[in-house]
């Protein structure tokens, strides 16, 4: 009996037992609902091969895709007071910050990097949506100011890549003050005669879209990105009307003159390099 129990039964069970498949091997497209093998999705730069929906992408991966050979140098950002208002709701703000820092391995919701795009010097300020929804607090404001200073010092183009729900409510008025600060940072770049380009990604909303994100010399967007101030549901409830199909999507804004270009993720480095080249080209001397 022990031979049947200890040897035969385990062999039979091993033959008929279902192999457990890890949960993270497949991703579901939020647009068309198709299941996509994770390696196929990554090889396609987090773009659905069935419907071309552009899924959100991590900030580090975005920078690797943008800069030549994936090489760039990160800037060290100034330190800010973590919890200036000693804010607390269901959880202390300082604890929320520590949770996001642990999850993302970043200090806050912005990364500033400089390198070459198409062989041209570029400074990028990219938002990290995984860090408290990319919300803009004092640390993000400092990041934008630092990025503009590096761009002016290095005589480089400045590319802002917002991915944000807007202001950070836990910092109150201090968060709202980052809106004019970001505008001043952009003005410094423009006064130096340098290109300022905004790459709008999903989502770009709230105080971010009401400040630096709409001040670019050129506005480029990824397909399908949500771009606006208030949410569509809030607008509909306010005006008591049904909004047009695709309202606040990149393609709708392109048709209405808010966005200049809608470019697929794979083509962004080439198109951005082309734009920077056009904006920095020196005029030919007039014929004698």
C-alpha cells in the first residue's frame, strides 16, 4: 500500500496536474480587450499590436527610447521639504511619499536628464505617473526650473514630457505656486532663443495642462492621449451637454489646432530630432 501511496500516486498526479501559468505573462489591452503576450507587448514598445492603443510606459523606459543609444545623464535635483503642511487624510502625506519612493525607487514624480537626440543636445523633464499620479508639487517645480537652467547653460533644446493628473493636493497652495514657476522656467528657455517642445502623453490634465504643458513652440502627442483640464464627466455635469466623440483625445485636439502633431511612439525620436533641427537651423545669409 505504501508503494502505491508513495510512488504510483505522485507519478499519476504529476502527469494530470495543470501547470500553473504566472499571472504576469499576459496583458490585456484596455482599448480592444485583446490579450497580449508580455514579450510581444514590450517588443512593440507597449503599443497594442491589434488596435495600436498606446499603453502607458515607465519614465526610465521612455528616456531610453528617446535618447540616442538609450544613453543619458540624469541631473541631481534640489531637495525640498517633504511635508510642508503636515498634511493628513486617511494617511499621512509623508507616508504616502515614502510608499511611492519605495515603489518607484525615485525621489519624486519628475526625472531630468540630458543627452543627444538625433545627435543634438537636449534636456528632458519627464514625469513619472507611477509616483502619485505624476502630481505636481514643489519637487516637480524644482525639477522644471533645474531643467530650464541646464538647457540655457548647455544651449540645448528643452523637451517637457508631462504625464500627470495635475496639482498635488497634499501641498495645497504650494503646489499651485509651481504653475507660475514652471511658466517662468519656460520663459527663460525661450528668452535664450532655445526650442521648447512639449511631448504630451496620457494623461496630461489639471494644473499641468494649465501651465507649462501648453506653452510649447511645438506640441507633439502620442496617439490617444487624454489632454485637458477638468475631466470629461465633470465638464458634462457642468454644462449639462454631451461632449463630442473623442473629446480631449490627442486626435480631436489635433483637428482643433491645440496639438501640432500626433506621432506614434516608435517614430518619436526621429520626429523630435527633425523638429529640433528645424527650430535651431541658422538662417542662410542674404545674397549680396
